[in-house]
C-alpha cells in the first residue's frame, strides 16, 4: 500500500499563480541593482521557506528563465545550480544524501559561493599535493 | 584532532569541504527562518569554531528523544551535527560502561569546564530525596546540579526534560520536574515534543555553535524560530477550519476528504511547534496530514489535559457550542480561537 492509496483528498489549491512571483521579481530587481552598483557583492532569497504554490513556482521559473550556465555539485548530497536568463541571478537547490530537498534559494551575484573553491580548501590542497609529490 | 584545530581544519582532513558547511548552514537558515544571507556567515563562523564538548544526561525518559535525533533512515545533511560536536557522555550511545563511562564524563567536564554544553532528556524526580532514579549511586538531582555547575548552557530535549512530561502526569508519584525548575543560574532552553523534531534539536545546537549563545526564546523557554506559531496557524487544513468543514469521525466523509480535525480533538490551536512546516520523516508528513489530530505533545502537562479526542471547545471552553459556532461562523471564530489560544495558554498549560 502506498500513500496514494489512502483515500484522503486534499482540498485543491488555488488555481493559477498568486502575486508572489511578481513580488519576488521586484525583490530580485532591487537586489540586482544593489550588486550592480557595488553596494553588495552577494544577496540571497530563500525560496524553501516561502509559501509558494506549484503555480507560483512554475511562474517564477518562467519569469526568470534559464541562462547559459548550469552545474552539479556533490557535497554530502547533490546540489544543482543554474544561472537564470537574468544574468547574475542564480537558482540553487541543495539535496541531502537522502535526496531530500533541504534548501532552495536564489543567489544574486557574479558567481555563487557554492561554485567557488574556498580559500581554506585551496590552501589545504597545496599541502595535499605537496604530500603526494614528496611520496613519488 | 589537535586541540588548536578548528572544526573546518578537522573536517577538511576528513574530506568534508566548505561547500558542505554552506549546505548545512543553508538548510539550518531555512528551518530557523533566518535570512538566507546568514548562511555563508554561519558557515564561516562554524568552520572557525572548535569542536563543542557535549554531555548528554538521560534521566526519567524513554530514549525516544535520542531515537529522534539519531533517526534510523539514510544520513541527512542535518546529521552532520554529529561531526560538529564531541559527544563525550551519553548512556545509550557510548561504548564505555560503568566506571569508565563516569570517568569519561568527569574528564570531559574537567577539560572543558565552563564551556561544555549539557543536553538533558527526561525529568528529574524530587520526591523522597530523589531516590526514584539514580545513576552510579547518585540521584538525578545530584548529577544534574554537579554537571550543570560547569556548563555554558543547557538544552532540555523532550517534554519530560522541559516540563516534567509523562513522569509528571497526575498523580506525579516521583515528584518529577523539568530542568529549569532546578537550574536557575545557567541559560536553559526547552525543546519540547514527544519526541522533539530532529531539525529543531540540530538547528538549536548549530545556532549555539555558530553564534555562541542560545537563540531567542518564548516565555516557556522555547526557541521562537521553531515554536513561534501554533500548529493550527501553519496547518494546511486551516482553510477548511475557516470554512467550517470538520471531520466528525475517523471514517466519515469529512475524514476521507481531509477536512479539519478540530472536532476530533485536534490540539493544534493551542500547540506551539513546527510539525506543520518542518514535518517528520524527511519532511514526508505530520500527524494531521496522516489523518490524526495533534496531541499537543510540546505543551506543558499535555497528558493531563483530558481526552486526546475531545474537541478543545468541550474541554477548555465550556461545551460543544463553540464548535457549532465555529462551523457556522468560520473565519471570525477561527481568528477568535487563535486569540483565545494565546490568552488562555497559561491556564490550559496548568491543566485547569
């Protein structure tokens, strides 16, 4: 028996998107403006915690579109990153090792932190490579 | 790990990159309703900390809280919390036993005096000198007072440690109380629930690790981030309550259609917790979504608040007339119940 076999019907959600996607787009525009003017390097909008209906979600995806870059990251579970058609607006989804969506957010920046190698990791790599070279 | 190493250094050696910290913190920020821009700040702070010594004390309890935080399914991003702490003492989980176990606790206390975090599950019996629960010849009260003396803060996990829970249910034969009835000179935060939601526990610990202090609390000592709203406030069936659509039996048409469970005794309107948003079992569901009303397990004295299956209107607000009015008046009464739930919280909590 699966969950679908339980004869409970959830009340149908409101048809069509709400005003939320357009409100979000205004917020994105303001943050993008701040990054463009150099008042900020990086901004984020948490999508996971917002009460977006499936229709809202779909409309937000349509409004932002898909851009030129997409990437998959494996760090204690999968993460998906893509730049939207609005340059500098990135859409990120983090999954746990159990494949559950644990975070979803927009990052407004030139390059998302998840794609950058942290300086500490880079320095640790220097030591690791040195070790390997010494062993040869 | 060398004492001077940061958490970032140690985990990097284990192959855990800063990206993993970022993911963990993004998940924590989401669950705690923190601004998304806090996640990178949290990740930097967490990477720069030392591994936190944690002493877990189990008193009058059923181990359900430990089961909840450990969980039995596939490892999740939240379970990384176990890489961020040094769990120096835990009856159920530690390999050591007997004297060796107690020595491990003493050693952790000595080495981290004033800095370690104490997590307590279970209530503390005070009647007859506290003889109803002892460990290594010491009453739970003695152990708690001794260990708390060197703690930076205490976290009471579960309704038993927070408010006395099931052992405190009438007639409370052991004189059980919660931690904050005893410890008055240290910060104590309550994470009630029977058991508490795993993400609430990991989120609170992560918050302490990254900010160096316990998060903002409500008047019952609970983190506002997780206990700021009632189950009813955030329930997906709330619109059906507003429309007066109630299930009146577990097998009637209303139940099959997923209508509001208020008439079947749901305690959602007076229960503050995050079940309706974070949910359980990897975000799969929560009791109301599975067709059963909320029992109110994160509220003080929930065991003594009459039948789980009596509607709130019949138990606390006089009679079933309130329910009939709710069905008729819909939204107005819905708002009224929300106000009443907050106003009468203290009265209801005392089981009066």
